[in-house]
C-alpha cells in the first residue's frame, strides 16, 4: 500500500472522509456527557415526538443534523427522526454525540452542547416506546436556517474564483489563494464562516488577512491557487499577517455578541490557506467565505494568537509522549475562547495560565483528544489576564501501534503540515478595548 493510500485509509477510519458516519464515531470512544439514568426498557408511550422530542432536537441537534451540514443524517422532521431512532439511541448509549471533550471539572464553556440527564431520558424513553409521533398541534414552530450557512444570511460572500482539482493520490502541499476584499474603509466583522465546497477533501482552511502594502504573493495572479511560499509563511506555517478565522471538522462558525468584533483594515486582501487530503478519488473543491458586519464600531476588538512547539521529536512506539509550549502576555487581555490542535497521534491536551505572582490555573483539559472533531471552546466565565501572565500548553501524543489511527508507529514524528506529521498548538482568542493593545500580544517561547 502506498503512503498516500495508507493515509487515506487512516482518515477514513477516523471519520473525516467517511460519508456514512459522523466524524469521530470510529475513533476512540470518548464520554461527552455525565453518566445518565437509563430509560425504562419498554419506554414511555406518553413521551411523543412533537411535544417532547422535537424541542430537544431543535436545541441540541439540528444545527448540524440538516441538509448540507456536517452530520450524516437530517433530524428536521418526525419521519427523519423516526428513521434514525436506533442511531440516536446508539449515540446516546455510547456517549459519542454530541461531540465534546472538555473536562467539566476544569472550566465551564458557553458552547457546551451536552444533553442534560432529563433530555437523555426523554429521548431514550421515546425510542424505547417505538418513537410515537403524538399530536402535530403540540409541535414547536420549526427552526429556520439560512440555507448553506450557520451564521445567518451573510452580507458578503466570497468564493474561490475557480475550483481546485485534487488528484486521487499524492501529497498535497498547503495551498493559498488571494481573494481581494475591495474595502475602501475599515470594516468590523461580527460573524464569519468558511464553507468548504467538498468537506471530504478539506482537512482545514485558515483565513488570513494580507495587510495593505504587503509584498507576499504579489507575484501570483489574484485568485490563482498556489502552494505555500514567501517570507510571510513562518516556521509554524502561519502567515505573519495574522489569522482571521478557520474551518476544521465540527468547529462552529464564529458569531460575536453586539459590542465585540474583529477588524479588517481598508485595503486588506483575504488569503485562504487550504489543507487538502487526497481520498483515493479525484475531486474538486471551491471554498466560500461569508461575512456579517457590525453595525457600529465595537467596544471590544477580538484578537487571536497561538502558543506552539515546533522542535519536538516523538519517538517510534511511544504511547504517551509529552510536548510543552508556552508564551508570555505583553499586555492585559480578556480571554474568551481556546482551541488545541494536533493531528492523528494527538491523545490529550491541557492549556494553563500562570499569573505574574506564580499561581497556576488550568483553563482547558482534553483527556481524550479526537482529531476528527477540532472544537473551539468558548469560556462561559471570561477571564481577565494581566500583562506578564504565562500561557502554557501540554500536548500528549500516542505514536504506538495501540493507536488505531496512527499512520506508522515505527517512525519518529516531527512538526509538519501533513496529517502523518504532527502539530502541538494551542490557540487563544482574546479581546482588548478597541484602539488599545500592541500589535504583538505575546512573547512566544518553546519549552
């Protein structure tokens, strides 16, 4: 089997390219909710779809379980839910849906999708009773969605000028395409969404702003997809212009509350960094980006940065190799979200803060990392971090034969773009008062 074929099989196992199952179903089983009381074996016939089940599906499931979204089946109607009743029961019993990997004893998160014990009991009772429909007059009003988007109707949609063609096999370098924004004045963005045209071949997409006057990629025609190049690509693969937003499997689109937004300077261009993976079949992708703008300049400016370690070497066969990364804040910020990132050997991660006085606090602990679900964790209790606060990350990797999605346990593994290589990266999203804060928010250093 060729290296490319082996990687495709691995990605199929993890669920990223498997059309018949949600990402992560075939990966390590990971509890995503507290233990729940089992429903009576015979179910409760008084629990009906329209009165009891539909409201739960609307709150918890339909964002993803509808046509065109990441989930493998729709749950918008009674007929669809009844047809998928056994799959609902299986997902609840195995605690694999909805996907969520943060340790609840460490921090509370505003976007925690886990069902309550009462919701789980209701769904299991309904399934065990034979999925009774009930009276349609009891049904809640249907949720409305903007077709093709989760942020609502975008005010601006940009698309790759032409599809990118992928071969059936082979290693693909990161690809970049410059898309002019045409803004003649600064714009504040309140919601932002990246929509791959073909999720099966897209490992991730990162949107980066090329600031006015930057020489990067000026030798490449606008709209032309080109492999990674130029001095603006750092050793970590991130352009110095700064990340604006990203798409990874299962990650929710960004929607900020009123008074909070991220800035696009007049004259900037949008650069898409596209990580494609060949799947054994020739394919094409034409990714789109949607924007919703703030109605007025916000009080808080959203900023992003990452702590990384690019110097590690994971030994062959090591089932629990630990990598550390750290950085120190150069100004006061308010922390609003976290996102750990590893590849197929990722096993666990933890992000921490150390105050200037030396007090350590864990911000996020993911005991069972699943690369098929690259989730963002939005803090329910946002934290003010003072200048001099040290941000630390621990990343644990399993390079053994016991890892079912390990491409090759016999080789040492280093930092790299491709999924058979690895990354140790902790992304932080913060806010500062509009007009405040230095250009660089952290002093990075590996450990």
